[in-house]
């Protein structure tokens, strides 16, 4: 549980700034190849986790340039480590951070952005001082979805991290282990905890969306 919480928190903290900047750029750009970037961002939504996990594992392995350079620098491997899990989680949860923000940015009143530009604010200053306060419900939704999605990861973390107690055994892998050894009681307890957590997350998410819609109507 603690390992899953650490992984989810680290993924959320690192992915939110990336998601904000990427969603802001996608909502403003008129470049034709932006659709390729948007498709790449959404790829984990349709790609089987094992496929993504395989490519991440190959990219981080000791025979890859990145994995070999990291091993020469630190003396440790990226694959089958917490850092490797974090990299895989950043890629796998990327659409869950970008999509809510992209929808929030697209739905806001463009006149606010135009007024900020007329007043001489830079795009980044407009993003920080105008857009994010208006789209705070979308930002909160992105954070909640990213955290919750990382908690429930299974295929990617199993492929990249394996099943090392205290290092890469997340709560979803723990449930799989319990089922494999026919420990139904442990599997039931952990599954019930994740079910309750998921219900709380979805309730929070829908509340944020409703509050955000009410805020936009007031504007």
C-alpha cells in the first residue's frame, strides 16, 4: 500500500506540470502536426498495458543506451526498480493528466485570455494568473485521475518492475500474488480496499466536475 501511494504521489507531482504545459500548448496551437502529438498522448488509452510495458522495459534495460548510461552512472538498473516504475507510470498516466486539462482549457471563455494578452501578459503569465484559477476544477480532476489511475496500474508495473517486495510490488500486484497462492482472504481484503478507494475517487471527480460547471455558468 505504501509503495503504491509513493508511486502515485510522485507520478502526480511530476506529471501535473507536464500535463498543464502540454494541454495549454495543444489548446492554443494551430500546427497541423499537433494531432500527432495529441494521438501520442492518448495512445495509452487504447494500447494494451503489456505492450507499453514491453517497450518501456526494452528502453530501460541494460542493453539500451539509456539503461546502459544510467547503470554506468549510478551502478544500478532502471528496469525492476522504483525509478523504472515511475518512468512507466508517467507515460501510462499521461492522458489522464492531459485530457481533463485540455477539456477545461477548451471550455473556458477565450475573452479572458485575450484580455490578458491586451494587458501585456505573456502566455505563461496568462496561464498562471488567469487560466489555472479559472480551470481549477479541471486541474483537480487531472490530479485525482492521475493518482487513482497509478494506484490501479497492473500490466505496466508488472512488466517493468516485476514483483520485488518493498521495491516494485504494488497493491495490484499484491492482489495477483494472493490469488496465485489461493489466499482468497488477503485478495478479498485488498480488493475491497481498492474498490472503496475507487468509489471515493469517482465521487470526488464528479463533484469537482459539477462545481466546475457551476463556476463556468456563474462566469
